[in-house]
């Protein structure tokens, strides 16, 4: 089996570009990355079959001259899956743009809370170790320790308050989970998103 070096290089470049695009935040770039990487993988699968051969007919063709139909079937299946993924990502990007004005994927509040809590706990442990390592503590050092401890506690409380505001919901399933339609923004006098459209 022989593989074309140019096809292999093209497939590698397509997969690399698609992977880099999928690591960005905007959904439109993630969509382009998924399509480009899928084309690269399909090209890699098809080029791995080697040079073209005869059609896989039942009679009259020697087996060594037949092209393997399995990679072609895999590529065809991958094209259908890529089409479905593209449609799904397009719908997500459109809905995100409708609701927020951008298709950028934001950090999850729960992930942010876990990371911030681990960071604050690490800083608090370092502060505690530093405070315990000193044998003769003055009143100024105790006051500095308390100030730093309060600052770290206030940072956690501020993040909890931000999450609580993010969880506040009106109770309307359509508006809270699925989002309002653009017509609702225009009719809603309190919402300024309708005025911009």
C-alpha cells in the first residue's frame, strides 16, 4: 500500500488548523474548526487506502486490484455526522448571538467557583504557614495577617454573591432556560436589548 505524501501533508495541516480553531472561544470558529478537522480526517482515511483500484465487483476482477470499500464507507458516515454537528453548532451560535449579542463561550460559573476556591484556599494555607513560622509576632504582623485573611474571605463572598445573582430567575421556563424571542425584546419596555435591534 502506498500513500501520497502531499495528501498526508494536506490532511495533517487540515487537522492541525481545525484543532487550533476548536480551542478558541467563539462558536463560529469552533464550527469552522470542526468542519476543517473533519475534512482533514476524511482525507487521511481515504488516502490511507492507497492508489485507486478497480471497482469491488463480485465476478471478473482479481482481488489484488480491488479498492477497499471500508474507508469510503467510513468517510461517507463521517460526512453525515459532520453535517449534523455543523447544524447543531450553527443553531447554538445563532441562539447565543440572539441572547447575548456574541457567540463567545463564557466560563461556567461552577468551574470558576471551584478554581477560585482552590486558589483562595492555597493562598490562605500559605498565609497561615507564614504566620505560624514566625515565633515573635508583633501587633502589626497580627493585624496584617487578619487583613489578608479578611481580604481572602471577602473575595470568596463576592464570588458567591455573583453566582447568586446569576442564579436568580424569574420562574418562566421559556425565558430563563430557552431564552426569549426577539419579538419579546421589542415588546418589553424594561429590556434595552430590543431597542438596539
